[in-house]
C-alpha cells in the first residue's frame, strides 16, 4: 500500500503545461526531497496535492483515498500539513495564538464559539515551542519575528497540526548554518512517525536528510531514487546538478 | 504588559461603561432626552455589529443597513398591524394606494410574536444566504464591500418602488407604541431605554466572549491571511458567513429597537449614507475594540445632534474630514489612542522595575 500516490498528474494554465504526466509514489515514514531547477513545477505539485489548485487531469491518492479536487481544508483535515515557500504566519497575532490556531483538532465554527481552550493544547504547545526554540517568544507579535524565527514558527504551526504527511516548501531558506543543522536533526526525528516531502535547493541539506530524491524538470519526472543514484545520473547532472555545483 | 490587553481589565472597563449608562435614566428626567439616548443605544448596537464583522473578521461591510432596515420594516409592520382589527384590516396607506386586501406577506405580522420573530429571522437568513454565496465563491476584501453596497442600493430601490406594500418614500408610521401583551412600551419611558440598554449589554458581552473563544481566534487569523487558515483545516467560508450573519442579526435587533423608539421607518434606513456612517463610527471609535466602536457611535451621533445644527449642511463634510484624519493618523481609532497611552504608561513602569522589555510590543494572552 502506498502512502501518497500521484498518477499521471497534469496541470495547464491556458496553453502552458506546467505539470506534464507526473507520477510518483511516496512511501510512509520516509523523507523525500523534491528538487529541480526554477520553474520545474515543484511548488505547483504541492499546490495540487494540497488542493490550492485543481489538476487538469490525473489522480492523487492519499492512504488509498482519492483526494483529487477536494477543498484545501478537507485535505488538511485528512492529515496533510504544509509550510509555504514565503513563510505565511498571522503577523498581528502572537506566536502563541499562531500555534493555537494551527492546533486544529476541532474545526467546527459553532462548536468553537463555546471553546476557550483546546484540550491538550498546553502540552502540545510546550513540546512544539521547545522544538522550534520559541519558548521565550510566545507572547511576541509574529510580525516582529526575524526571518529565521518566522520559518521556525511556520514549521511549528505545521507540527501543531499533527499531520501524517508534511509538505515543506524551502524550509531552510534564510536560515544560518547552526539553524540548518538544528532543522536537520528535527526532520530526522520526525521521520520515525511522519512522512515528509521537502522542496529544497540547498544540495548539502538534501544530501544530509533525504531518503529518496525526486528530480523534476519542465513539469515531469526526471529521476527518482536514493541520493547517490541521483547524483550519478547523467541527465540530472546535465539539467540541474551541473549548474548548481558549478 | 500593557493593561489595555489585560482581559480582566477589559471586562472591568465594560462593567464601568454599562454602569454609567445605567445611571442615565436616574439622572435624566427629560423624556425626550431619554428617548434620544435610547436611540444612541441603537447606534451602539450597529457600531458593535460593524466592529465584530470588520474589526475582528476583516470583512468590510458597507451594507449593514440591509439587516437593520429589514428588521425595522418588520417591526413597523408588526406595530402597524397592532392598530388594525378584523373590521379594519388594511393600514390607511394601503387604502390610499387602492389595495382591497392585505398582501400575503403582511399576514404573519398580525401576530405580534410571529412578527417580531420574522423581523429578526428574515434579515439573519438573508445575511446567511448572501454571505454564504459570496464567501463560498471567495469574494473578499473590497469586492465584498462593493457587493454589499450594490445589494443595499437594490433593497433601497425595491422598498421605494413597491409603494402599495411599503408606502414608498413616506415609509410606515405606526400610530401607537409597541404593545407586548398587556404592556405598552412607551418610547419616551425609562422602560424603553432599559430595553435597549439590556439588549446592548447582552450583545456586547456575547460578542466579547465570541472574540475570546477559539472561533474568535480563527476569525482573527482569517482577517490576517484567509488562505493560510484553509491549509490548517478550517472551512474559512463557514467562519466568514457565521461572523457576517451574527453581525447581521445584531443589526436586525437594532432595527427593531429603532422602530420601537421612533415609531417610524422609511427607505432612508437603507440609505448608503447611513450604512457608511456606521462604518465611520466604528472607524473613529476603533474597529478593533467593541467598546471603542460603541463609544465612537455615541460621540459622532451626539456631536451630530448638538453640533449638527450649527454646521447644518456641512455636517457630512465635517464628518468626512474627521474620518480622513482618523484613518491617516489614528488607524486604530480612539481606542488605539488609549492603547498606546496605556502602553507608554506600563512600559515606563516596566523600566522602573528594571525590566527593559517594550511592553507595548506584547500582545494579549486570552484566558490567562
């Protein structure tokens, strides 16, 4: 049984084909890095998985359920959490409130009118805040956080959701070496219980964390396999690694 | 920590505010003045509804006159029918417009309870349907504001146009005050003032609790970034529709009270100027603060009553100019002024304690 399966996915905007017959299977409890040159369709693939955009054709199966074309919130409730490329946090709410919104065990608006504290929130908050290093910053407005802290906050928000599949779009962009190291150790820890798909340009980071690497080029699959295999692949070197390493 | 953000202090401020309002009927013996203060309470309800929808939900609503006007017409129809009887079932204006029987949609208003229930349910239902359609299609921001404005104009024209049923531009003037069972609610009595005050109190406390709940938190997150909230598993359209509908319900309550106090309703209640002034009250008082918005309504309407005569034709110009100044220099309104003053005060106190943290940077932690 595959955890996440994408079958013959295509997406076009007018006449431009952005994703062309893309198929991939993600195995549970692994970390897959999605790489490719700019415009390869990495973020669009994430948009299609999370329902932000609807595919022109093809199917997306999550735990054998067809989730193609569902709304964003329905997909999120099934256990897919997403971190955006440009960190998206609620700038006029405090760090604590950001994490509280993300702790979305109950989503019914009417029931939520009568709830002032979510059960189990305090414990989860402590766990995630410690992990993300935000314990001292909980009462600060999210809008005044540094770029690195904002990245952490959004990763923390995804963790609050307790998703089974985490889609992380460039999680270490703008982080310092030390912060990247910390991210690596967190992601390695998450792999035991969660499945992660990470879009990243930083090849050193990819080498460090990836179980499998998927290379996209011009909207379709170029290569899929362990990092050593990918780096040895002549076509991959030609379109991507060659330029990146140069 | 800025005391402005302390939830306990906020409740104390609410208590003090309503205690002052409760003193009014004791101090004011002039029944005309009391009636006028009661109508300010109605404006307070409207400002509260705008603050909930626009301040907390980020949904700019320029058509709050719709639920207000529908509620007001419902109440006027109910009160009109109280003066009719079996031998004389037609309101005089219908006779003048040569109708020979009561229109179908007037029938339920012969029963007072049913009439008042309808006055509240019809506008609420309208908001739920209109809001649901708009928010599901992800119409938001200025586009939603324009839709509400267009809808408001449509209602204005409709009410004006069907003269035989609504008496057109003349409006409906129920000849006698509202009767609830055996009780006659004299609009100039303290009882009328108390009715409005209690409704304002209940609406304010409910709205405040709502903003402190998880629902309120998600609504504030939607105001910041609706797109992001969807990916956390919340049905954003549902939250938006609900906050818009609740805000509409409060406006409908205000509409009913308005007619109870004035015994008059006309298409002017659907006038764009009126709906825009509600937004101005909330903007000047502080849309992010429920209490601020209510105070804004009191101040502006009070100024209009007492200074309006002096300026007469230029009043709207004065109001507009004042609004521009507030938007430019006080984006959080008068409540924002209080917030920063208290922030300065507590940060000075913080420094005295040897604590260098800028307290004004700290934000509330509800429930603590």
